[in-house]
């Protein structure tokens, strides 16, 4: 790309995009200056050429409710209503997680079962697991279950792999907890080969070595795989394994995310372009201030539930127990206020369509391919559904800006 083209693209960027690009460029130079082993500094023109302002950003829905009344016969009604709207309005995919034995995420013990139900109600939208806790399962069983969903959906499935984090989940596979990260990495090759129909050699009940091939055969030749990444170090792991990335903004801000994505794409070892899917809490309303006012309480409760679940997990780790035990109730309240405000201000799609469109611009510039909008974080179902209709305006505005870019 010649310098005239680069200059025209830079001149065409909005003020916000240009400032963000310049800030990232300055940080890039500072980081390289302080790291002797770093590669040579790229010329600004070459770095600018990597910013693809014409790349289409896809919008999906992500479900991960904090809790649900166990005796409510309509506990899945919101999910099914939202899926029907997402299908009708051309959203990209539906993501459901895997959670066990606690209120947080209690509706989702098996994303393959839910995926089968969603496949029967839809004909176009992608059906994703966000995520499958691989160490809890035999990878052959994962292939079997998701092959069924692939057939029911006409070849629309994809799964993100997670190592698991809560010790109580591992009552399903107690011996796997200590080596859960290794189990996940080792499962990748087997998931891919078994999905392709390559036989797997295992010992049967008589301790005889036999070859088995999972059935039924899936419709997709290759299984789309993501790795669920929580912290920055996980991006390098995903690039080594050749996996797409499913991540969030719990431990990263948007600028840090952009740096991680850039390095991930640079080092990616897989075939085809890698995809980055970002989960963000989402509620959109046209009236200024209304979305944040409505979402503040539910979001605070949601984050509290997540942190409480994480706290119980940390108590099982001696190196973290002292810090966790030292927190007073006042400390916890201060932490909750800070986290909630941080999400509302700079880590969520909660606001007016115009505010959210600006945030989407930042995500696109950071290299995100797909925004997975987490909508079920505790708000009443009718408000969630209403917010989705306004999210469509954000999606359409993002597409309009893309088409208007040079």
C-alpha cells in the first residue's frame, strides 16, 4: 500500500478512531523501546495498513444468566424468544455456556442439549458453546454430542474450549483438575481428527485395543473451535493451538485487548484467518441515561454473583486464600462499586444506540470480529427483549459506517 493510500485512509478515520490509532501507535513504540528482544519498530504507514476499517463486525447473542427460579416453568422463555428474534433479524450466532452446581449460570449445564433445542427452532443462525469444559468430558463424547447438533442444525455448530476453573465442577472428573490446562490442550488434536472421521484407538471393557469412530458423521468437515481466554496470556496459547478466541473485558480494557489481538494474529499457527469473539454485557435504549439506570442494579448483582463464585474457587488455592480472607464487607462493597462503574463506563454495550456505536468502533479497531452480546444478566425479560430491538440499530449503524469507509 503506497503512502498516498495510507494517508487517505488515515484522513478518512473519525476523530475518535484516529486518536485511538495514534495512542496505540505511541504505546507500541514505548513498549518496544523498553524491550531489547522486541522486533524492529514498524513504520507508521505499515502499521496503519493493518487497520481494516472496512472489516464487517458480526453481532451475536450470549447467554449466561446468574440464576433462575428452580420452580419457574418458563425459565427458558427469554432464551427462546431472543433466539427467534436473532434468527429473524439476521444476527450471527447464539452462545450458551456450561456451568454446574451453582446458581451462577444455573440454566446451562449442557450447551449441546440446549443447542439441539435451538437447532429445531432455527434455520440459519450459528449455534455455539461458550464454552465446553473439556477436562470434564471424554473428547470422543464431545464429538458425538455436537455431531448430533451439527446434523440437526444443518451444519451450524461451533464450540469454544475451556479448561474449567471451579473445583466443585470437577466432581464430574476429580482427577482432571490439577492438569486441566494440559487436558484441554491435548484434546484439541483429538477433537479435530475424530470430527473428520479418523478412527481413534482405545482400550475397551475387556482391555482390548480397538479402533472406534464417533457416529453420526457431522455435516461440517471441520469443527469450528475457539479457546476461551480470560487473561492476556491466553491469547498466546490460542495462537499456538491454532484456535479462534472467545474472550471478554473482565481483566482487559479495550486498548489492552487490541495489543493482545495484534500479537495473537501475528503468531497464529492455524489455517485460515483467526476469529476473535468478544463477550460484552449489553442493554441498549434510545433515551439518554435510561439503559445505564436500568442496568446498574442487575449488573451489580450479576457481577457480585460471579465474584462470589470466583471467591469460593480462590479459597481452594492456598496462594490466594490469604488475600481473599482479608477482604472486609466494606472492601467488597467498594470493589463492587468500582467494577460496576468500570463496566458501565468503558466495558459494555450499555447506553444509547449512538453511545454503543462509538464503542463498537473501538472494538472493531481493536481487531474484534464478532461481538457476543450478553443480555441475560438479571433484567426483566421484557426489558431485555426491548433492548434487543435497539441493539439492531447499533448493528445497522456499524454496517453503515463500514460501507461508508474508503
